[in-house]
C-alpha cells in the first residue's frame, strides 16, 4: 500500500495536476476569504467554507480522475494486479494519495484562521470543526470519484461524470424543494451532503455527520474493490 | 513448478481458452506457440492472476493462484504483451516502485543494479520511460519481471516489435535465464520458439493441439514427407501421372518456368519412398525430371497445418 501511495503522490507532483489543483483551490479560497472576512469586516470563517463546497466538487474529480482509468488504459494495472498486493491495499493506496493532496489544499484554511487571530480571537472550536468537516466531505467525494474512475478507461469521462455528480450534490437542496412527494423528498434529504456538512461549519460536531461521511467513503471504496474484482471474473 | 489443470475461460459464448492442462518442471523453458487470438495471452493472464478462469486451477510451486494469491504471485515475474510501464517515471524510480510493490526482501540498490545490468539498461536510470525507444521499454519491462528473482517467469511475446539485434539479445537473455528460472514464453514465431525452448505447446482456438519436446516436435507431428520437383512437359499430364503413384497424398504445382517446365511439390506417406516410382513414371510419359529434392515438412508449414486442422480457422483479434 505504501508503495502505491508514494507513487500516487509523486505522480501528482511530477505532473501539473498538483500545482493546478492547489492553485485553483488557493485562489478561490483566498477570494472567498477576502470577500467574506476582509470586505465584510468579519472574523467568521464559516461562510468561506460554505462556499468552498462548490469549488471542491469541481476539484476532486480532477484529482481522482486518473486513479484507475489511466492504469487501465496504459495497461499498468497488469503490474498492480499481478503483484502480491491485495485489491483493498491498491484501492486504499490510491484513495490516500488523492486524499493527502486534497488535505494539503485544505490546510490553507488553518492559515486563514491564524491570520484572523491577529485581529480577533477566532472560535477555534468552529475552525477545527469546519476543518474536520472539509476533510470528511472531501474524503467521501474522493471515494465516489475513485469509484467512477474504476468504471471507465477514459479519465475525461471520469472527470465529467464526477463533476456531474458533484453538481447534483450541490443542487440537491433545490431538487428536494421541487419534489412534492414527501417520502422521496425525505429520502433525498437524508443523503443530502450539504445538510451534514453545514453542521460542521456551525461548529457543531455530531456523531451522525461524522458517521455519514465515513460510511459513504467506506461504501464507495468497497464498491471500487468489487468493481476491480468483477472485471477479473468477466 | 507450474501446474495448469482443465483451464477454461469463457467470454459470453466464446471460449477463449478451452480445457487446457499442462505442467512445467523447474528449469524448463516452455514455448507457447499459436497464431494471434489463439488464447496465449488469456492463458498467461490467468496463470499470473490478472484475470480469473471460468473453471480449472493454476498452481504455482504448490500455491493456488485463487486460494493463495499473495504467495503465488510473489513467485511469478510477469512481462505482459504491453509492458506495464508508468511512462511519466524515470527508469530508476519505476524499478524502485516495482521493487516495493512486489515486497522484495533483497538489498534494494544492489538488486536493482544487478537486474539493470542483466538486461543492459545500466546508465539509463535517469531517463524518463516515455522517452525510451521500444526496445529499451521492453527491457525495462523485462527488468521489472526479474525483480526479486522469482522462480517462474512468464513472458508474453517479449520479442515483438524489436529489431533483429535486440531480438537476438532478448533470446540470449531468455536462454540464460532458463538455467535458473522456469520460463513460460509465448510467441507466434516458430523459429524463435524452436531455437530457445526445451518444450513447445502449440495452441490454437484455445485448445492445445501439440505438446512435445522441441527436437521431437517435427518427428511426432509430421505425417507426411515431401518431394520437391522440377519437371519438363505438359503439367496436366505430369500431375495426373504423379497422382497415380501409390502413397502419394497430394500434388501441387507451385510455379512455371520458361521452357515448358514447372515446379511441383508432392506430399507422400511417412515411411515410404516414392522417388524411384516418380522417376519411372516420368520416364514413361517422357517428361524429364530436371531437379528432385526430398525434404521434411518445415516447422512453419507444420505449424500452419496444425493450427488450421485442429483449431479451425484462426482469426486476427487478439485476446
């Protein structure tokens, strides 16, 4: 697993991917930081990250699109699958590689909190809670995109499909408001990512939210393993 | 060392591999021979655990590839048809990655240097794989398969697309590796297989059509002997007369020469001699024999006949 994790990380940093992703992430989070904190004369960081939700949904497909699609296209999956490494280790290695790059992007958030602390004491509970929320949200969305990448041989298809799903997740609240059948609306409300993520940005750490994101992550990583397993059998 | 039993792989209704069984002893170089799409790659992919079989078992040195995948895979070095190279890595970084991935327990730097020397890529450490020529890529793929000194080496068409000098080098390498490893090696070039291998399995349409020691292959498989003739005279009369000779199986006219002569080949029954009969027959119809040459069916022709007869029509799609 560590071999795959190391290769994934060095592959991000050898290509432009890591730098483009980090650039975009830092630009937009900086923009929101300026708009919602400096312009608004506020020390409240929660708006910054409520908005970063939308950016994250576009960035993560770019990070995760290559994970399995490119291996399959270049036939390098033959090296992975015929090595004495289990599928679970391969999937976890790939996932963690993407997750670490994402975490590096997110760590800028802590820097903003430090900047704020020069002007006023930030609510550290809110800051840390939001940070945890960002990581958990990102983790689950990375898992979804790794799964999509395992379904296709084209990283473009993987990225577009991932972004489409990201948009649907973004707009879930609007979709739900349009549905008049109560039980469907209730059901969709239960899988609405924003509902769970927002609690973190308010500084509320609830076990339900944490478990939701962790189980989405675990579920999609498990699906990825199954997809790879299925491909060997068909 | 390698035991394959009743291996079958279906893709829908198509049987890519159809009930194949064989076993390979340690220190043997086994050639896997067949036309494109015969099921060579599929079989190798199953042996290495890349894909699974529909039914049948593969055992590597006592470890079942499905029940004990980690132990079994650790004993195999695999060079697929397309070497699994990460083209954005340098040769050195790639080999280090494969070393870690395979969990090799040997001293890292020393072992990698040794493998690189073996496949003649010392000095290429810092090059990006995408900038290497096809021959060098193939060698890096080879190096990757050799990491950890696995007792079994599986090489899928390792010489395809290389220039003649490289082909000879790779062949020599395989031959030298065969002293320490069990090698299964596929090719559709018969001369290559007969040159390197101790044993040959001919496969067509997913079935084994011949399995013999290389030097016995010709003797066991050939049913026919062949006579090549240049005869002067009307070819219809010549063919008709040749066909009347006992034990003759078929007569073919190959091409005509100026001066009313033509070249014929005659296939006839093994353990007989028709040369005198041919001479007498031709002198009877007053058609002089200008040239007569006897020879066995060549390995190439035999291969074609075998894969056609027993396997049916071969197609070009690779599996």
